[in-house]
């Protein structure tokens, strides 16, 4: 494989290959790099060994090795031992492939698993939580999953995702299977490492790295030979994550967030009216409750395809970011004017156009939007890293580290593309997006003026920050205005809240949130007139 040479030799994107305003790391520019998410796609396929090792510890993996050896002995007549070994790599889909070719293997797989105590009741109950799982015959009895069952599953998943050694143990099951079948081929160094793995503490860490890297290379080889090799794995992972979304609510880190959204769309405090009541509404509290109900509706609604989380994350992130800005401004009535809060109007317009335009594109636009932002985080980190040593503080170092994290660029391979075009849509302007999705008038009538204020166009500076000198001897020139804008324009603040309500409705409709989830979350606001998020009440303020 030929890696192209960088054409950028200075500045924050040195070492990259620039094409126009897009800068790619050499490996990405080669077109040969594929980044997979083993946790999202592959981990559910290893549910059985993940649960067993969580229950009994990683040393129990030797029982899987003994199980593999015994099943291989039970199937000596099958000529393709490499195929059998590949199917005994710990994946549930592998067991189904094996049984499809050798129906008699089912009895051997179950019998040997029970002999080696690999199907305890707790593991069977946890696996029964997913009726659509591959190798459903492995656990014959259907059992009801309770809260404790899902807790055990969550613990098992967290252990693998946070412990590189445990991950390597799971991924090594396939190598041990090939070794038992006599079909394992690798470098002499890896073979020597595996002979004493995982018992030799001196080589364990090194072997962990070798196993994880080799597992990824082998997976890529299988995809190269057969593009659809892991199709069943992907279908099962979709089902797995959707079932988990149905069975449990989202959780937040209590160290960074003290308050959870109200569990059942709690009503406003006494004395506050809703958007359908009197004019004296606590606008900040109303917006806080509306945002909390939006989050609740997302969490309790039936989930879509698990791999469509990009769409929901982008919607939720943009709505939450705008809602947080609005809540902060609504807490300071002095800012209720165009001069001091033009960014709120810009945010309302920009967010609505972004979400409307993206909803009309291919779903790949959502990860593209996120990748564009991650590339900017990488660029900003490199720019900040240019500061001389004497200007670097602990906070600056923390900021660089955080931006590097937000770039999701990996510690080993530099794969993050830096796109410096004006927008995530290949440089397409916000105005062009607005025109394409029928919001051009909305853009022109609100965004233009707010942008003029934000960018200090002279008409705005003159209107807000200057006054005419009253000394007739000075010829009527302009001087700075020392009187602050009084703000307090409740009408303009109310319009922001109404537009935010419209945005919430639009987002929930686009995400196809169920009517039941909408009604439960927004009953405090709309009561019996809640309608359906697919077709909101045309008389509500959300449609004004």
C-alpha cells in the first residue's frame, strides 16, 4: 500500500495532505483506512463469554478453550476444521453458522457448555433478555428479565469496555479455537506470547496489545474476502442496542450534573402559567421545563435503529445547546433586547435551518456534521499548541487536552480530517441551506439583522452605541452612548421562547417520537390538547 506524501509543511496542519480547504492525514488520503467500532458492532456478538467472564472472572476463559477442544473432537468427520474453529470464536452468530452447516453440532455445543459450567442460570437469564439473539437455541427456556438482570449485563459490558486486558481475553477466544484445530498461523513471536498468555504477568500487557491489533487485522481480512461476513453481526447488534434503549432510561454523571429532568413532566411551580395562560409567565422556568420535557420524550419513546443514534444526538445536542443559551439569557432581563442578545436570534434561526436541512438529506449527513466539528477541534488544539512555553498555563494544557479528546482522533493513528470550509455541508452557506429547505424568508427576516448586530455593522453600532453630540458647535457628530440599553423587552423574550417551542416540536417530529411519549412528557404544558408530535395543534404557540 502506497501512502501519499504530505503537501503541508508548516502551520497547524503540517504533515497533512491538503485539497482545497480540506486537510487529510496521509493514511486517510490513501483511501485504505477503515475505522470500525468494535464495541457498538461486535461486542453484542460476544455476549455469552462476556457474561460468563463477568460472573466468574477472566480465568474462566480456560473453560471456553476446553469447550472448543471438546466440540472439535465431537465433529471429526467435518473436513473443514478451519471453518469449525472460526465458528467457535465466542460469537453467537458463529454458532448459528456452524449449526447451519452441521445441524448435529447444536447438541454438542450445548452439552459441552453445560459440562464446563458455561451456562449457569444467571447467564441464561441475562441472555434471555434478548429474544431475537443469534443462537437462541443455546438457552432453551425463556426467562423474564428484571432490573437486576439488566444491571448485571451493564456491569459485564462496562468491564470489557474499560479493561483492555479483559477485551483482549474475549478477542483471544478465536485464536485459541484456531490453535485447538491446528489451523492457527501467525508470527513466531505471537505464538510464543500466546503459549504463556494470560498467566505470564511479564508479557501480559504486550500480548494484550498484540491480540487486540491482530484481532482487528483478522476482522478486516474477513471483510475483504467477504463483504457481507458480518452482516448478521450488524443486524444482531442493532437489535441488542434497541432492546437496551427500550428497557432502561439514560443516565447522567452525578459528578457533573446535580439535577435530573423531572421524571413525569412536572408542572410549573405555583404562580407560573403555561404558554396558553396569562402573559405573566416565568419565561426562564417555562423554557427549563420545556427542555426537560424534550429530553424526557426522547428517553421514554420507542427507539429507532441503534445505528441512527447520530441523528438523535445531533438533534438533542443542538436543541439542548440553544435551550441552555436561552435559559441563561432569560435569567437576565437586562439582555432582553436585540443589542445584547443577537446571538440568541442567530442561534434560533441557525439551529432550525440546520435541522430542517439535514432532515432532507441522506442520514449520513449527521455523522458528517459531527466529523466536521471533530476536525475543527483537532485544528484548534494544534493552534493552541503553537503558543510558546512561557505563555502556557495549566488551564491552557487542560484546554488542549480536552480539544484533543473532542477530536476523537485516536492515540495511535492520526485519522481525523480537518475541513476548513465554512460549513459541514461542503462549504454550503446557511442561506443556501435555508433556500433548499423552504426557510429563506425565515432566514432573511430574522438572521440578517441579528448578524448585523453580532458583526458590528455600522448601522447597529450607530443605533446602539452612539448618540448625536448636542453641542451645536461640534457640527452634530456622533459620540459614544454612555447609557446602557434598558433591555426588559418581554415581547422579544417571549418570541424567543415561542421559536424554541417550535424547534422542540420540529425535532420531535423529525425523530418520530411516539405520541404516547410526547403526551406523557408535555401533558403539563398542553393538557388534553397535547395532540400528536407528528401533527402538533395548529393553534399552539409552537406553530406561530
